[in-house]
C-alpha cells in the first residue's frame, strides 16, 4: 500500500504546506529583525582619564536612544534617573584588588508640560528621590535632544584625588552608566523585566591609563 506522501495528491499537499510555512517565515523574519534592532545598544564611544591639578578627571561620551515607549513616559510626567559611577581599584597579586577611589552622580531628566521644556538635574552621589536634588545643578532645554546631549556627555568629572594613586602601582577603572529602573513608579516596574526598551546601561572595566590633559573631549576624533 502506498502512503499519502508518495501519492501524487499527498505530494502536492505536502509541497503546498512547505511553501506556506516558508512564506510565513519570510514574512515574520523582517519584523522580528526590526524589533530586535529598534533599540540600539548603549555604547561608551569615548572615554578619557587624565591627571589634572585638582585630581583625576574622567571624560566620556555615551551613545543611546530612547525608545518611543520611554519618550511617551517622559511626556506623561515620569522623570528618568540616570546613574554614573566610577571606581578605581589597585591591583594586588596577593589579595583581592583594593578600591582606592569611588565617585557617583545622578542625572534626572524630566519634561515640564506647562513650559514645554526639558530639565536636567545633576547631583553628586546616588540620589534615591527627587528630594535629594535640591542642591543639584539645574539646566533647562528647549528640545529632548539637547537635554540628552548633557546626559550623554561626562566632561572633566573628578573621580579621585591625585594623592589616591601611587605612580608605581597598577590600577583598574570600573566605569558604569545606567538608567536606574528602581526610581520609576511601581506600576512601570511591574512586568518590565526583559523589556529591551528600558534597558539603558553600559560598562567599561579595564586597566586605568592616564593621558595628558586635552582641551576638550573629542578632539582626537577630528
């Protein structure tokens, strides 16, 4: 007895099913790829550490885009808190590395509906609420792009005193930039795990290399 697949009718049906499945795959794959690339990864495009008169200074450029759902939250009055952290460790072959310096700052991005302007608050340390930003530096901008450029740029940030580093020792720099999701309202945090739209973070961990002072960040890229 011949099976269905070997019969002309069965073979025709099987070929049709294969064509349908292939067609579905071709239709779905572009949308899947589009969804995967809709939110580019956060990148530290430039990073420079130099020894200045008042201490060790760090400058960096971080590239990231805000997904439409994140921008919509901002327009609805939900502020975003970004955290920048820098730790310097002294390498020790006989024990775990010793942290010799640690610095942090918090940047709050918010939209003001009444004035239709954007505000960036920059405060030293880790701030757990808006109340801790009273003594922060406040800057207003007309567009979101202008406000984001301030958050994405770290310029001559003092992360350690010169006396903290021994010229003869080897050090490691751990630089971390992230969107602090714990600062979002509780309803936004529920079910947010695994959503790439809210994943904004980048990290640099490597040997500390002190460079000569530069006039401005980005001159070497010209």
